[in-house]
C-alpha cells in the first residue's frame, strides 16, 4: 500500500500540548547482556511456567466472556500480599503501574490542574502528567539526590499541586525516602500524594513502606508493581493501595475490562509463587551493594541505591561510554542528569560481564 512519505506528525491535527514531545523510549536492543530497564534477570522456573500454563489453559476455556471487571480475586490476593491489614476495597490493579498512574492522573489531574515531582525521577511521571493535559511542576533534589524534608514541604505549600509524586526508592537515582519526608509532605499537601514504590522490595531491611501511613491519610496512594522484584515485567501488572474512596474515583476513569483474563490469571499464579519470585531479591541486593563498592573502587561517583539499579558517573561524554559498553554486548541506560549512567542489577555473570566491559573502557 502506498504511504505518503511527505506527511509527518506535525501535519496532523494533534493536540497543541503534544507537539514537539518525544515518546518514552528505552531502546529495546537485542544484545547478550540487558541491564537497562530494571527488570529482574531471573526467569521463572519450569515448575512455575508449568503451573502458569495449566491455569492459562483453564482460563482459555472462558475467553469468549469478558474478564472479572473489578479483578476481585486478584485484588484480594494482592491485599493479602501487601499485609498491613489491607483489604480488597483498598487495592486496585491495572496493566503495569504506568496504567495505575495514568488512571490517577485521569481522576485527579487534567487541564487547569498540576502535578509536582522532584527530579531527577521517573521519566513517565511528567509524560503521564502532560499526556492528561495536567501541568507538570519540577521540584529539585539535593546534590546527593536526597530530598530535604523542609524544602520538599515548602515546594508543596508554594505550588499547592493537585498531585505530588514521591518515588521511593527513586528511579533513576536509587534514593529511598525517610518516613519523615513523606509525612511532612502529607501534612501540607492539599491534593493527592502518590508514593511510587515500584522498587520497594529492594529497599534495605528496616526501610518502612508508606503503606504504614495509609490509615491516617485518605489522600495517600501507594503504587507498586510486579515488574521489578516480582520478576513479572511481561505480565504487565501494577497495583496500588489507598482509601476505598480513591478506588471509587478510579472506577470513574478506568476502561471496562481493562485487565484481561490472562493477565489476572498470570498475576494470581505469580502471587502464589511469590516465595520463588521474590527469592532472588536478597541476591540482587548483594550484587547491587557489590557493584556500588566496585564502581567506587574505580574512582567513580555512585549514588546510594536502595533499588535494583545503580546510577554512576560522572562522564563528560556519557554517550561514548554507553556506546562502548553496547559495543561489548552490554546494554545499560543513558538516563538521569547529563553525566550519569544507570545500570540495572543482573545475574552474577551479567555483572561480571559489565565490570569487564567497563574496566576495558575506563
Ligand atoms: N514507577 C517507577 C519508579 C518505575 O521505574 C517504573 C518502571 N520503570 C514504573 C513505575 C512502571 O512500571 P510498570 O508499568 O512496569 O509497573
């Protein structure tokens, strides 16, 4: 079929606020060592795959029917996993925490409203914000990427955003937030406060979750995902915990039957196998701490990390380092402040390959 090569995006009657924007674009390149999107490097065991296949087979017999629209069984099991006395009516799920975040923005953002985040942080927060015609306000972090509680609260008081994003541990820096910072922000926020805990399971032992603050804060939303520690990125399952009224709000904007039967089935099987899936977290934490020490030993600057990735630098020409690593078959991520690179934690062998490749470049 003939495609007119002279037509591009700018020729379409696209929304003015989308003109000139670039899509989310972590490169998907087929190389031996992929350490660029913070996945868990360990694939499911044959036993888990067999159980999943069996459950999917059973679900397949009903695929002429729409899925459970409110994912009741899955939400019950997610609440059980989260603990803290949470119940199904305080938990919501969607296709990745990205969709969860988009539904939050659809319900609490929109034209004439604002969302504030402290950068550098997860690049999808501003993309989802502006994608829903919400105005993005960029707050700042300290030079070591921590958040000063007083300054964070002051920024929220000054801008009175409809939504505040707090990310703990933060992507791409790995920085975890002390409870004090979250509490200070909650105390002054007039809108919703989203604590994005995509990497919570990787945080150091003893790091409390914002889930503990839910009973006292009906405007707090804690988001989680099965894409990272849970080793189920391909399933696309994100979820949140919040006051039941927040979930009532999300029901107004979600598409009916947004979570497919197969997704719900896979997520429930994964939850059943959580001992196996989360069993790699300790190993990944150890690899993380080891790579931080190793990079520092090489004289590099490394941000403290509570996640399954490490931000390191500083490279006056980071693109060159990124390309040289790729050349050696190691894909990491060019993200964050200009002179920094981010490496996701892989298996022991993958990290050895990363170290060998980087050593050759330095
Ligand atoms: N939040 C943060 C901080 C992330 O880094 C990511 C994934 N990179 C997500 C949310 C979204 O993950 P998913 O949609 O796979 O749940």
